[in-house]
C-alpha cells in the first residue's frame, strides 16, 4: 500500500541497520554511538554504548557499519579461540571452509556482531551476552 505500517522512535538518527541471520532481531546503530537491539516485533531488547573510556570520544561516535559473523569451533572444544571466520562470506561458506580444515565437524557457536564507528575502531560484540568482547584500533587489539 506504500504506507509505513510500524516504526520505532530512537533518541538519535539511525546510521546503520542489520537483521540477525535468523531474522529474530534487528540491530540499529545510532549517530550517538549506541547500538540498539530490537526483537522482530520491534520491541527494544537491549542497548549497548560504543564509546571510549576517556579522551575526546568518550561520549561515543557514530556507528558506521554492522555485520554479523558466525563463530565456529571444533565439536570437542568449547573455546572460541579455535574459531574460523573469513571476513564476510556467508555462514554456509564459513561452515564448509572450517569443516575442511578440521577432522571434527564444526557447529555454530554464536554469532558475533562486528561494529565500526567513526572513531576508527572495530568492536566485536557477542550476541550471546550482548557485550563488547574485543576492540581494535589501528590494527591492534586494545581490549
């Protein structure tokens, strides 16, 4: 019908948006450096700040990109350290690539959300507990 059927009000402009691979949620990156997680019925589920502890960017910088990446691990391992990812290919491609490298079958452990912001940082957010697990700046891990 060409009309908006449902919408959600945010406190800042939405600068990036992405649905989870299973379609159960969507994530909105905001101009104020926040990430908001919504259920598919458009109810707010959780909010995460992408800001630095100190310095000029401590109030947060615009979220410029979002991407989901599966974390895969060997069946016998519970460690995410033994994971494989190839930077943006599909889930099935990652799963088959990992299975070929390993004698044990791979299974999806959890989806990570890769977040880029205008402070030149890349953050890895675990969708298991909605926390930042790693932060990168200038190619180096800082957290």
